[in-house]
């Protein structure tokens, strides 16, 4: 058999095989969709946990930003600011920052918090209603004996973010 004949025979065999392998069978498609569905079912709870943890961290970060803003303003303006926790300054507030004259300059109400972070639960430790912390012109916080812990968590997320506020004015999220 000549080289040309062998080549033509090979092309005809490969061509027939390629025509037979053009698409997927219904069984292959069903199996692929079943595997995709199983993977998706496993991924959804993990994604919900991740977004819940992210929302709790964002809520803790929002309080941290307000505290740091008040500290910066207190030092810059050489005047004290007040951080009210569990107060009534802007409706039913989780926290509010007031300047020396008592004007609310930053605030997070329960309603706004629930609308922004619907799945986040806040625990302000064993604080009574309307707990006031003074941030002096040096950025230090009083009265705090030890440290103030504010916890942010969700039912879906296993992670709890804690904002720690020390009398020295240092605050961090862990």
C-alpha cells in the first residue's frame, strides 16, 4: 500500500470517529448537571457564613471608625467628646458621638443598624442603658476599668468580631 493510500485511509477513519464524537449524550449532560448541583449545594452555606462574618466585621469597623474619628477631633480641637452606648441620642441608638456642647455629630441607631446589617447581633457587654464614655483632648477614654468589649456576631457565621477599647484610647478589632 502506498503512502498516499495509507494517509487517505487514516483520514477516513479519523473523520468517521470525529463525526461520531461531536456532542454529549443526554446521560453525560445529566451527570454533569448533578455534579454541578452537588457542588453548588455545598458552596451556598459556606458563602452565607462568609458574608455574615464580613457584615459583622463591617459593623465592628463602623464603630471603630466613629471612635477613632472622635479621638482625632478631640485632639485636633483640644476639647472632649462623649461616646454614648445604648443611648437615646438619635432614637434608640447603639452609639452616638457628641461634642462638648452636647450636639450629636455621629450616630448609629438601632433601626439604621438593623437595616444595614440585618443579620448582625451586637453585644455591648454588661453595660447599662446610656453608658457615656468621655474622650478627652489627649484621645484617652474614661471611665473604663480595664477594657470595654463590644461583640459583633451573626447566627450564620461562627466568627465573632470584638472591638476592644482601652483607657489609653487604643482600640482594635480582633
